[in-house]
């Protein structure tokens, strides 16, 4: 029997964001946008969904006169990602 995949992480963009943050711990909005190829609007919506689930935190500040958004993965986000990866491994194992 297969384990259920976290529907929040099953979205390509949200999974890409979490994968990026697992490796980097935190990243600026512009960097995430560039690395994922997402539009600013779509990325904002997906980041908010991850924040609502407490998988990431979003901190809004300024760099000089310019707004700066920094996203950071939480312990809950790391755990969700690890569980997602383990569940995927079950799908990839040869079945007897």
C-alpha cells in the first residue's frame, strides 16, 4: 500500500520552493522567482499557502528604499518535505 503524498507539496511550484529552502534554509523572493521561473503573482500565492500551513515563514523588510521578502523553511516544513520524499520512495520501489 502506498503512503499518501502531501497535497500541499504535490504542486510543482510549492515542491520546488520547499526543495530550494531545504538546501538554503532561507532565500529572497527574487532568488526564488528566478530559480523556479514562476511569475511574481503565482509565486506570491504559493508562498502564502506554504506559510498558512506553517511550512515556511515570510519576513517582509526593506533593503534601503526597496521592499525585500525573505522566506525561511520551518521545522514543520523540513519534516513535511522529508515525509514527502520517503513516501515517493515507496512509489519507486519495485513491488513483488
